[in-house]
């Protein structure tokens, strides 16, 4: 039984079920639009999840009818303020720092060593796409709507979508979506590989995602963390570099205890009891 008490947040709700953490964007009255506290709390939460030994898998979802409506308009309006009395180049440097900070807030999802599964319903637009692009897997249900909406407000998406989505769906599709801002619905999202699977209902999605998360949580946590690390490294490096890194990783972190536990449990037709 899990006795760990997760931190409390104002814009997120965190619940632990055995070795799975459920993290919900928790501003349902605002369609989970991302205000300033949410950006910072996402990073704080995923840094906590990364270091909490009892957490092996994370499911990221949204309270209410929508996953995320993107950046809160009130916050967006305030981002360009503060230029009065500041020399132009210095203001530009400051604003660049703001963008880098927001990028870092969401990169914390990707840097979390535990697999992160996104369960998506309703609207997932703008910043919502940035969020799910940083997750390991994405699942959705009927009624979902994805959109790289930034182009429709005259800006370049700048916190992760354009950098991560080309590693998830084909380049031509990314460019079409980024240039047009058009909506992608459940069936197309599954067809292009934006999501692993689209479900007919929210309830079916949550049940399936929960089963998947628990299945992953039963594997060796050390092996799962290493696998995620290798996949991220391989994405950003050559095959030769990735193979070299893999050899070094296993030379230092292959757990023969976990291997023997796994082999023994498999032969007996049951799950191994791995250490966190």
C-alpha cells in the first residue's frame, strides 16, 4: 500500500495508485488553460515524480471536459509587458529568458525518468500540444481536437511542439499542421501516429491507460528508466553514438538481480517483486 503523500499544487491534482502517479491539469473552469502558476508547477511536479522512488509510471490527464486549451490569455497578454524604459536589446534578452524558462517548465516532463502517458480528451491546442509532445505515449478518445494554434495568432510555436512533433509524426504532416493550424480529430490523430490509440469513450480510454500503466509499473523500474534514457538519447544522436552510450549504460547499470528476478518470475508465470 502506497503511503507517500504527494505535494499539493494549486493548478494540478496528483494521486498515487500503487506505483502509478495520476497528474491532472486542474483548472477545469478554464478548460485547463495554462496560467503562470501552472507552468512552474508542472516543472516542480515532474521533478518530484522523477525523484520519488515509489513512482514508476505517470499518467497525465486533464480535469473536466478538456485536456488543455493552451496558454491562458491573461498570461499571454502580460508576456510582452515590461518594455517601457528598457533598452530594446536588453528587453529582447529578458524576453528570450522567459521563453527559455517556459521551455524548461515543459522539458521537465521529458526529463522525468519515469514513462509519462498522456490521456487526452476534448481540446488539446497550442500549449496542450507542447505538453503531450513531451510525453512518452499519447492516447485519446472520441471528441478530441488537436491544433498547433499558434500560427493563427501570428506567432511561431516556441516551447516544444516544433522540436518534438517531427519525431512523432511524419515531417510533411507536422508542417501542414504547423502552417495551417487546422484541427486534427481522433481518427486522424491515430492514423498519423500522433496518438497510440483512439478510444470511443473517455471511460474506455482511462481504463485502458490504467491497465497499460500498471503493466509497465510491474517491470524492472531500473530497466524502464534506462530504456527511456536510451530512446531519448538515440533520438538526438547518431546510431554509433547511441550504441556506444548503450554499452556504457549497461556496463554500469545492468542489474543482474533484476534479470534473475524477472527470469524466475517468468518461469513461474507471475510478476517479479522489483525494488524501487
